[in-house]
């Protein structure tokens, strides 16, 4: 697909889908700023990515996507380090404990929407502020199948991911004339530390859950989601904007 010479920012980059996306972008030749609260894990990933490619350019920044100053500074850091910002993948998210809506706690709802929805809003705001004047850019927001089909016991997560899709389409519409493409990916159940931790808290066997949930009978691997995101980031998807790409092993077809 080719991203040689491009510069990218990835949030939630230390593990799971974010780490796989970072690896994909580096493999395609992009310079990448890894943004995450877990700096130690992000540093370890950066060393791994640098070892994978002699010309790799990888940097790490501690970033809280709920803090507008942090987000603005991360975008500025990417531009200062790499000269511009061509690609952004807004992936940072949390998954709450499953509860019926009537038992949901307001503090949990606010925490999830602060990271999963407001965080994407803040990232879009500041990424677009540098991409639009430059006349080019590609942004991918990581939503979820929960943004297309609400699941019981996940009101905050459902609401946040529906909102991410709305933000994606709004940004795409507002900035298509600026040469900036904005798309979303909706992963199905994916084998990430966050997903496995959520399953463990519920006392659910992750593999059995995936076998029931997915027509393919398994979790997606983070690299499979990263492949779709990498395509959307790349010039190969140059005529694609405002799209919500579902990568779920057929879950939503059933």
C-alpha cells in the first residue's frame, strides 16, 4: 500500500489493536508517534518496532486523551518531530463492567464516554486543525460493532461507539473539500488484553464466547483489524471517506 515518508499518530498504541496498527504503519514506512498512558509498555513496543526495520522512526508520548492539553501537545509533538501529520488513528478506549442500564453507575458512564467518545472528539479537533490547512490527511477512528448493533449490558460503550460513528461522518463531511479523509473501523470481538480482561471480569471463557459470537468461530487477531486500518490510512483508499468499515467475521450479517 505504501506509506513511505508519511508521519502518523496512534492513540492507545501500547497494546492490542493500537500496537498492531503501529506495527503495520512502521512496516509500510511511516514514522509513528505512539500515544498512550502506559509509557513503559509503549517504550518496549517502540524498541521492538525500531529493531524490526533499520530506518524505523518511532517515538513515544504519554497522552491522556481526556485532557485537551495533552491531545493538542501530542499533535504538536508529531508535527515538530516529523515535519507534518499525515495519518492519525484514534484508538484509545476502555470497556466497562457489564451492567443492566438501570444498575449502571453515572461515574462509569462518564468515564467510558470521556475516553471512548470525548477522546475521539478531542483528537479529531486537533488533528484536523493541522491537516486541513495542509490540504491532506487520513484519520481512522476505531469504533466497534457495538456502534452498529447495541449489545445488552453495555449502555455506555454502545453510546460511545455510536457517537464515534457520528463524529466520523461529521468530520468527513466537513473536511472532504480540504483533502482530509476521515473513516471508521468497527471491529468485532478481537483478541486484545482489554477484551480478555473484560471477559475475565465477567467470568466468561473468552474462546467459548468468541465461538458463540462470531460466525467464523474465533476472535479476530489485532493484526487483522490493523490490516483494514492500514488500508484506510493509505493512498490505496484515496477515494474513501465517511466510510464505516465493519471487520467482524460476519457477526453483523447474522
